[in-house]
């Protein structure tokens, strides 16, 4: 059964693979990862492309919310999970922030453990709050 969580897990695996090897994932590898994750190939393709295309916008938001951590200090899996969460929180209005955060927490716990899931929760919650603060400030500037 195809699930969004399975699809997000496939995206994590694909982003991890791409960062580890520095290579584009082959069609066969993509198909294998999508199948083993019970993922929606279209959703996976869109989300991988969104994260990769917007990484120059995602990473500063992530770094800003890490508070005292350097992005390079994170493990590759944690970084991939958080990039997906930031991408959905900031750039995908169809995904409620709470859903993006909860999905990232569950995936982090599954792949990285409880400590990582707590870090993911705290960082993505800050990203969401910062987005709301920026949005409120933008609205206030529009009324001047």
C-alpha cells in the first residue's frame, strides 16, 4: 500500500544516496527504493526535485534554526530528513506544518533514534515558528 510516510522515507534514502556518492541515482535504484518503501513515484520525484532545487534556500533556514549547531555537524540522514521537513514547511502549502514535523520526527526515530527525533522536532518547530513570524512581519509591512 502506497503511503506518504513510505514516500518520504524513499526521498530520505535517495537524498542520502546522492549525498554519499555525489552521483545521480540510476533509474533502477530509484525504482528499487520506491518499491521497497511502498512509495508513490510521482510524489517522490516531486519532493526530491523540490529539495534539490531549493537546497540553497532550505539550508540557510535550517542553519538559522539549528541554534549553535553547524549544518555539516549533522549526520547525512538527519540533514536529509530536516531538508525534507523545511521544504514542506516553507514551500508546500498543501502540507500542514504539524504533518511535516510529525512525519520527520517519525522517520528520524526510525532511521536515527530517539535523540535525533528530538533534535528534528526542535529544529523544524523553530523553522515553522520563524515562518509564522516572518509571515506576520510581511503582513504588517504591507499595511504601512
